[in-house]
C-alpha cells in the first residue's frame, strides 16, 4: 500500500499521522483465504490530509516519505483500525434501551411507539441526537444506518448533529401508515412520500449525509405506501439513495406478513413486488430466511444487518451466518446494534454476541472474521466499501483505536496472548465498555477518552478542509 501514496496537496491542510499497531481489511474472510484478507502493521502509521487517507503502511517506510509530517498521535498497546460501521440502529430508541422485555410485536406497542411519539418535539429530538452521537462515537462507530421516526423533526435533528461531527451517516423518515397508534401514524401514504422527498432533497449528499427511504416493516405500511416508497427509491437509487427496513426477524412477524400479503410467496417478495429490493437495500435481522430469499438478497446485492444482541434480547431467532455466506450465493453482511432492541451501542460487544449465536449452530467466528464484519463487511453491506471501512489511500479518514488493556484484568490477561487476533478475540469477548480510546472522523479526533473535553465538533478543530468524496 505504500507503493502509490496519494500525492500531497500543497494547498491542503497540514498532514496528520496516527501511529501504532494498524489493522485493516481488504476482502471477505468468509469467502477467501483469511491471510489474504487483511493488512497488519505492528508499528504502522496512517497519514491523513483534508479528511482523507494519503498512505498506510509501516512507520519506517512512511516516515522518510513524509519528512514534513510532525503532528503524530502515537498509541501503544492499542490497535488502530477503521471506524466501526453500525448497519442498523434506531437513534430514537436511546431513551428506552434496556426496557423490560417482551417479544417483538408487543415490545413495539408497549415501549417503542410511545417513545417515538415524543419526537414530534424538535427540542426532544435534538437532545436525543446529541446523546446518541456521543454514545456511538465513544464506542468507535463512525458510520451508522439509522432509523429516525415518522416525524421530519427527528430526521433534521439527526442530520444536524451528524453535520456538527462531519460523520458519514445514513437516515431518513420512517414510513408507517397502518397498524400503529395514531400518535406515530402517517396522515396518508401520499403525504408521507412528499415529506420524505423533501427531506431527501434537503439532506442527501449534503456534506457526508446520505438519505434512506425507510418503510418500518411490511405490516406497518399499506400497499399504497409501499408502492409509493418503491417508486421514490427507484427514482433516486442512481444518486445513491438507500432503502432500509426490517426483514424476517421473528416467526410471529413473518406469519403476520403472510396473512397481510397472501399473494406473495415469502416476506422478501413482498418488498420486491413494490420495487424495494435492489442494490442499495439494507435489511435488518434476517434470522428466519428461506433459501429462495437468500438467493434474491444475493441476486439484488442487498445488504443484511446482523443484530445478535437485539435478537437475543427479544428472543427473535438465530442469524445463520454460514447460510448467508454460502459460497455460491454470498450475501453482504454487516453488524447492527439495533438499539433499543439491542442493549448497547458497541459493535465489538455485538461481535461477542455474534460469536455465541454462531456457536449455537456449532460454527465459530474468529477475530479475523469478526473485525472484518465490524468494518469492511459493514461498508460492503452499505455499498460504501470504496469510501469507508478500510484504511487505505483515498478512503475517508474514519478511525477507531481499541486499547488492549482497557482494565487491569484485561492487561493481565493479554500477557498470555502473543498473536494480535488472539488478543482481539479476548478483547471482544471480555466486551468492556471503554475499550475504544479515540475516534477520528474525517481526520479530526472527535472523541478522546483521555482529553478533558472528550467530545469535539468538527468546527472546533483548527482547519476543517474536508471535501466530500464522490460515491
Ligand atoms: Zn430495528
């Protein structure tokens, strides 16, 4: 990777270096020889300019190439890796995380909808967005695919906060015009699509923000709303707009869908019928999936968000990783926290749960596969694999730094491991909440666990010359 470093832009901002153990992925270890899927530098460096990565490689190679580079953050006993990618999360459920449980459909009625009704109030939405961003950035997550609510206020609040950090985020208005309480229900299918399109035009590609058309799930949209949502998605898909929804999460949900749409042969076909299954569609959960549905998800290049913490908490079902990754029709899979069904904002802690869900099927996810899923896998699921999710020249400089001794016990435990992947496996399995020590967004250290002001907006840095990448 050091052969073709990006040329320095003489008019650009000063160079920045991040030095330490560096790990990044370049291919899917479920489908390829693992050793060819990553680059690891024991004493490595990431060189950054104007929010993008100029070069990555061994420090000893890069230091002479960039003699003018003096601003270097050095991390010992930590691993520098791409910022984590959360492929499915509801920021608006932050106020109800950890609510005493019930199964999915009851849980939505009891906790979710009453909470989401509060987001008509912009001030409430602003406050929750602020808390949410602090939570995800503290955990090293730099990109997320996010549900808001049916209220435009909640979409604006989310993107406004994202702009302050300059994070690459995906969100949009949630569509639901039936089978939900009146307090969160769209007035009409037509009106809901009109509002969505206005928000799309306001936010899509404004800085790093990206828009998604979001029917909550098939049971809460009328056929008319699904039809109009499909048309909106198809009108803007070439401009990179997403479709984000839930699919095949729990058996009683699947049964309900087949009652509501008896003419379709499976749940995926319901979405497909309305033009919602395509190359920028991201489906959350996919725990109980028929073979013909996997085939459709593969053929249409959809992304799937594996949300093990949430699936266990709600007792939904077990995601079948090895079905999804079948060699002859692999599906793009990333990790999702699915807060508030999920019980924490940390992607590494969700890897811990993914391992256990896999072990129930007598398959084990090692640290190579796990941290691929957390970074590049997520970028592939979101079709952003040429933009974020890897540390390589030209990528946006979004970085997480995981401490290998986040506690006295962890430090002692690590003494018994030599290999970096064995250490990372212990780290994800211990699942401590403070393992991420620093988060860089477009080259700015927006979170630093050691700094007196832990969080900083992009505007608080001396020069923010970030220019949005072409996607
Ligand atoms: Zn969800």
